C-alpha cells in the first residue's frame, strides 16, 4: 500500500506537472481560477470613479475601439 504523502508534496508535484504539460503561463492561468481573490471590487470602483459623471464614463466607453 502506498504511503500517504503530505499535501504540500502532492501540490508541488502537481504544479510541476502543470508547468511541464501546459507551460508556465497557461498553468498559472489555470490555477488562478481556483483562487478567491481579495478586496471589495464594488467599493474600489466606487472610489475610483467617485469624481466622474456617468455621462463622461459612457462617452469614454463609446470612444473605445
């Protein structure tokens, strides 16, 4: 019967396999989908655009290619 390996060892091996098979960039993109992230997106946007008028924001969006 196989010995139970520590989870950290399994994670390290899995990441090496992902890097080898997918390449670093795609492996990182794959792994990022499982992270919750941080911060408060809504509050950050509220602060970022607090001095902007909706009309101005919409005008900028319409200018975008």
